[in-house]
C-alpha cells in the first residue's frame, strides 16, 4: 500500500452541478486507487480482489463523509428530485480524507 490516506480538496467545485459532483467523484476514486495500492502490472486474483474491495469501500466512505445529495446520487447512479437552497455554498477549504479500509 502506498499510503494510508489522501486528502481530496474540492472547495472550488460547485457540487450542486452534475459536472462538479462528477469531478469530485473522479478525484475520490483516483485517491482510492492511490491509498489502496492499485498499480500497473501483474497481480494474482487475491490481490486484485483485495485492491478492488479497498477501492470500493474507501470511495463509499468518502462519498458518505462528503454528505452532499448530488454527489451521493451521482455516485450511486440516481437522479434525486431535490431542491437545495443555499445549504451547500462553496467552501474554498472543503476537503475529504480518503482512507484505506
């Protein structure tokens, strides 16, 4: 494993917008690749399964920690019928820690 955690910053993203939510999801998934030890090259079946489980669990935990309805719905493939009224104003210092599980 390369590292135990990685901070993903997203304060500049508009999470109420699908594009911003999708960008954050990609960043979280890339961070999960790093912390779970995904690497190019040959892996046996057990290593592949272990890395895959780690990536999914780490990504899901980070998405849950972010707690934004648009990000959650985009990650799980649903389109919510939600009206957001200023509760998710951009925070330039917003970040989430992606941890290996």
